[in-house]
């Protein structure tokens, strides 16, 4: 059986890499065709385009893994069933769980590589894709989105009407401390600028108001240096910032946001849940794929491959929906993130009763 194990693992991995490569190349060609006019108009260097396509290809590999694993295992298993190899293996006294072993081992290899990519390689690629788009595709974006709100402490909230990357300058700044629904103090200024030499914020035309039981204290000034638990990077984070952090950096960012009491910490926690959840998808989908295609079909493997595509897309759709629910404030986000694996895992156990003996 060891020789057969090696053949199955070899065919599985070879088919997987071939399917991955073909799908990625197709998407990259379509993406290049769509953006070619922008490349010409913005005079994008060829080297930067190639670097972008490599980074985007790594991103696509992670996105397409559920589909490619499922299609690969169905293709290999249905081909074996069509040649009655599975019947011969089971008739020789080999149990179905034993026959599953090389498939699961190959899936574990893919899952392990996927975990390493998700944790350390893919974030760098995602950051490269984001920077490329901001540099060459969306070149007009020099300022952050308007009306920026950031929670900088347990009871402290910062606001800017607009922050400009050039000069690290923001306008109409407000810092409020609110405790138990009551305003404690409020610091505001017409302009705020980051001092790179001192690593502090300089407030221009500032006003400070502090409420107390006897009324309020009010003071004004032209310029003041202050230290905040934020830097210019916090005002210009891309929407997918949590996807651009390596796993250790993601854990550190979560601790920083928790110390601030920031509201968006849930996005970073969910991203960490996803990175630990995703590798198990390869194992679960392999288990289901072998069960679905182990029986010989009169119509060949075409129908089984089509069912593989359908179920893989259902998995991805369920993953997207469950992640959306988690990010929108689900009571148990870790359960919502793991829901696709739980559903498909239970489905695999039900289907296991139908396997040939």
C-alpha cells in the first residue's frame, strides 16, 4: 500500500498545482486586460507590473485553495473509480479509512503550506497589491477619507475632518474624553501636525475645555505639543490593513487596539481566526471529495467535477457570509468564522455512511 500511497499523493499534489496555476493565470490575464489602459496612461514600469502580478497571484492562490483542492481530489478519485481501482483496493482487504490516508496526508501538506502563506507571505503580497493600486491606479488619493473617527483610549475619542499624508497634517482636530455618557473634557484645534523630530503632535490654535462640578475651565493658545497614542499611520490605514499584517504583527496590533479600547479591534481578531481556520478547509473538502467520487459513475467524472465546483463555490459563499456576520457584530465571531468548516465537516460525516465497503 505504501507504493499506492506515494502515487496518490504525487497525483493529488501534481493535479492541485496544475489547477491552481491554470486558474491563477486565467484571472491574471483577465486582470491585466482590464487594467492595461491604466498601465499605459500612468506609464507604469514593467517591473512594477510583474511584481504586482506575482503578489496578486499569491493572493489568488489563497482565495482559490478551497476550489482547487476540491476539484483536484474529485478528479483523481473519480478517475480511480472509473478504472475500478477503488473497487480493487477495497476488495483486497484495505479499509476505506486506510485508503483515505494518503489523500488526507496530501491535504495536510497543502493546509500547512496555506497556514505559512496566510501568516507570513500573503500579508506582504496583499500590502504590495494595495501600494501598487494607490501608487499607479488611484494616484489622486493624497488624503484620508473625510471625517475620521478613532478611539484612542478607553474613554477618549479623536476626530479629524481630513488628514493629508503629505506633511502629516490634519484639520479641525477634536479629542474628547467621555465617561459614563458624560463629557469630561474636550481639546480642539484648527490644525494638527506630526513632529517627526520629537515624535509628538503639534496643535495650532488650540482650545481646551474641562467640565467640573463648579462649572468649566476654558483655556486657549496658539501652539502646543501633545502626546497621543496614535501616529500618522493610524489616520491613513487602508481598509484591508488587518490583511497586510503578518501573524505576529497582527497579534501585537490586537493588543494595541485592546489597550486603546478601539471599536475596530473585532476586524483584526476575525482575521486571526480566519488564518487558523482556513488550513482545515483543505482537509475537510478532501474528505468530502473522496467520499463523493469514490463510486463509479456511468456518466464519467464530468458530473462529479461539476458537483465539486458547485460545492466549492457554496463553501466560499458560506465563508464570505459567515465572515460578514462576524464583522457586523455577531455574538460569537469565532463560531461564525468556523461555521463553514463545521457545516461541511458534519456533511462529510453524513456522506461517509454512503461510501462503498
